[in-house]
C-alpha cells in the first residue's frame, strides 16, 4: 500500500529534498506541498493524505495550530512533526495538539522515511534522543497540568497498568514483552486495549496519560 504524504514546511529546499528522496521509494508518494499551516489544513481537506510531515515554525498559522485543526477534523490523516532540538517548548504544544510523532531535521533521511511509515501504520514515534527528555520535561513543565481531570484507572487490569507504565518509560512492544516475560503479540494486544479503554489516539497519548496518572515519575 502506498503512503500518501503531504509536506508542510516554509523552506522550499526542505520540501524539495524530501520529495526527491521519496521518489526513490515506491511505497511513498508526495501528493502535495504546503508553505504555511493554513495551506496544510486546506490541502488535507482536499487531498486526504495519510501523513503530513509538519514543520512547527511557519508564517501565519504555525504547525501546532495546523496539527490541532487536522487531528480534530474528520480526516484520518496523521501528523509527523518535523522539529529541531531548540524547539522543545513548541513540541510540548504539538503533543497536546495530537501529533503522532516527532522527527528531528538533522536525522538521517532514511530514519525520517521510516518514521513516516511507522506513523502511517497507526503507531507513534518520537525521535531517539528526544523521547525521554522531551516527555519528562513536558510532564514537569507548566503545560503539564492536565486540561481535564485525570483519566480514571479503575477500568484497567494490573497487567495493563504495568504495560502502561512501561509505555510511559518509552519502551517498545518487544522491550515490554521482554520486561514482562510475555510475547510481543501479547504486549501489542495489551497496548491496543489500553488505547481503547483510555480513549487515546495513539502511543504518544498513552505516554502522556502514564505521567498524568502518576505511573511514571519524571527524572529530576
């Protein structure tokens, strides 16, 4: 299946570079380009891409507001945020806005393409080296206060609580399986049930929920 991608970045060179690289991968197709957040929102409505590779800093409507509008809309499009290490404050907002993943602009292009595939498949991804620091800082920062009451935990089993804790620590399904001495398929099943029970969009939201529930303590 071909993943239909919309590139949203105000730098033509970035968009051009990604388009050229994706042209060599038949499972990835660039269906459109946007130079502003408002243009990205409009094109999502017109083109229905599977994934938007979204820059944060763009003129007019930024990538955070565009992400919020896209994920709140009827389209099933998922957003992969393109960021740099000095933009953490903006990334916190993108978490709340519903982004499914984060990649750093200086990552290897093959890793960025892999991230697009991961997000398109319905999983969530945060770039290595950013995950624990980003989520921990997010949990400790002023934006960490829940905008709603914490979700109740009575509806999940003790095993699901263990899995949620490990998800909050940034563990992958194979790592969770190894830690709990279960199969990868069983770990994946637990994560799927948590997504349903906690009304979470994806794994990123499960990480946030684990912190909000107090299952994971941010490092000091």
